[in-house]
C-alpha cells in the first residue's frame, strides 16, 4: 500500500523532533563539564584588533554611561540585590550554564539548530522535491535545509559578527572603564569569577545581540527560541552581579548594530541562488559528457536535485571569486583511465572488507543528516580545546571566526571543484560498492570532509601549535573515513586535504595580521 503524504510528513516531523531532543540532550549533558570562564588575560587592548566587516571599532557610537553614584545606577544595583535575595534552583542552574562563556554557549545553540534543520526534504507525490523557502519558513519543508555548505556559512556569519561586536565592545570598555557592579557595591555578590574587565557595555549582551540578528536571518522559524535564550543569558548577567541593566541594553544594542551589517552582507552574498535550476543542472551533465567523461547523477530514488550546485558563487570571507578559480585543483583521474579503475577497485575493497576500527572511524566522522555537520564537528573539537586555554570572550570569538570563515571558504572551494568536474560517486561507477553510510547527493571530487577538516586543522594548529600533530591526524582520519565508508575515491580525499590546507592558510595569514598576536 502506498504511504500517504500526510503520514510521510508526520514521520518527518517526528524525526525532526527526535533529532532536536537528542541534540539538546547531548548539549545539556555536556553543560556541566565546562567550568566558568576565567580568562588568563582580559585582552584589554582587543578594541584595537582588526575586525572583519567594521571599518573601525568605533563605527557605531555607544553613549557614555551614567556615573555610579547617580540614582539611576543605584536603582540598577538594587535590582541585582533583589534578584539575588530570591534565586531559585533554576536560576542557579542558569548562572552555572551561561558562566561557561557566551561565545561557547551560542556556538552550541547554533550547532543544535543546524542539527535540527539538517534534514533533506521528502519528495512530493509527483516525485519532485520541494525546496525550503525563507519567505515561508513554517511550511514544509522547513527553512533552512542546513546541509554542510549552509551550515558552514551559518557558523561563519555568527562567529564573525560576534567577533566584530566584541572588538567594538572592548573599545568602549577601555574608553569608559566602568567597574563591575560587585566592585561598586560590596552588597552585590559576584556569582561568576571576579574580573578586572570594565563592565560597560556588557560583552555577554553584545554576543547575544549579534546572535539574535544573525540567527533570525539564518533560522527564521526559531526567532522565539533564540529570543528566549538571549533573555535568559542577559538575565543571568544581572542575577550574577556582573552587569546592571543599562550595561546589558548598551551591549545588546551594539551587538545588533554590528550584526545588521553582516546580515546585509548575507542577503547579498548569492547564497540564495545557490540551488540553481533544472537548466543549470542539465548543463553540468552536458558539459561533462562533452569532455568525454562519465558524469555524476543522483543515486536517490526518485532522483534528487544536486545539493547547492552554485554555492561556489557565494561570496566568501577569506577568498574572492578569482581566488576560488585559482585554487581549483587539477582534474580528477579520467573516468576512462587506469588510475580511475584502480581507485574504484580500492573503494570496492574497503566496501567488502570493513573492520571494526574502520567502521568506528566511519561513524565517528559521518556527520550526516540530523547532525551539526562536518563544520559543526570541528567547532565542537575546537570548543573542547579552547576551554583548556582560559581565553577571554573576545579571543574565543576571534578564534571561532578564524576557524569558521575558513570552513565557509573551504565549502565554497570544494563545491567549485565538485560542480566544475561533476565526477561520479564510486557506487555509481561500480554497483557492487555498498557504502557504510548514505551516499551524499552531490558529485564526488573533491571530498568535503577532507576539505573542511584540513582547513580547520590548519587554523587550529596555528592557534594551538603544541597540538598540531593531533589536529592534522584527526583531519587525515576524517578524510580516510570517506574512503573507508566507500563514499569517496582516494584522490577525492588527498586533493581535498590539499585544498583545505590552502584555505586554512588564508585564515592563518589573517590571524598573523589582526593584532591579536
């Protein structure tokens, strides 16, 4: 009996809810494992660091705060003391959660949203596929489909906006040099680690303001949830005695202004056209066949349109359009060549000779539908490493911006190669090849996992050189997981690593000249 469309939509909705619950549970289970943010350095001069989009740290004005002996400020201190007299167990839990760091927690929230929306749309009754629409995000399929390129772009925009917001925040902190409430009034308890960092404007609120603006663009169906998390975070700062309300308001306003500049860029970066159309999809086939090569086609039934074939045209942060063309790798082995035959046979071997260890590697790095994707996987790796370093919020933001801008540009570079060469998947070349995970719905050359992983590992190696071999080994394992899983040929993986390193080096060059080192 044919399954009804209503039932299919119901099952998709249930799956979405289960993914969301599972991801939320995982993040909540880990929340207690992170200690409160205790920066080794407050990076007081971070207001001089080079921003990404801002022309200067003071591009957006922030008015001077009132004196701490005025009735208005004293009333704000009294608000804190009133809250602290009536803290519930849930309030204390919220303080503990957010005290781990604003940048860290918002990155977790973003990973959670990516996982929730990383579900490919189900087909229509006529065997066509619907596309998510930002204009109607509550209709099925829900906007967005947070596939790996979209996810990489989302991580980059949020991280870069938060970094610029904090550079501006640090500028005004040093300019106005207002002490934290717990230093002004001894009756205000410091429920977070005490700091010499000036408290106006609030860095947490700046991070939240940037997150609100960016996430309502990227995940418009989650505006209420995003606002709820921001309200919770800002209330935590007041309850903890770290900020008075006017500092929160100034920080949020600044973060929103900065993020609006990124949102305007995002609306014009050509990501909205990346899906292409049937004529464009057909041209990839005819151009490849004209070269005498076997072209890729979707192995799904019914055939699904290729994933974001024009993502290579999206405006990156580290590489411009000419850079992408100049960095394009040499062609893969011809589909009629002996090397191609040998590489296909190698994939068949791994398909038929899976070992326990290789299966573990395949599934650890799979990052498929319902997950935070390969870029999110590397953000999670970075988070666990950054916590050990006791960074300031602004350095957390700067380092995440470097990693995620590299991951976004790695996606652009990889997708350029994929659709320029339009190379078939191994299981298309030999039907005897059975993958250990699903078959991604886009061409084979080069490997996205390899490109993402090398880009992230290159940046992390620069930031934490004592762990460079660890990161590079992880990138190599992530790359090989795609060969072990029978999803990619060896050349897809090796060339992907090379391309990713080149993009990562662009981020390293920026790091060396941004004033933070």
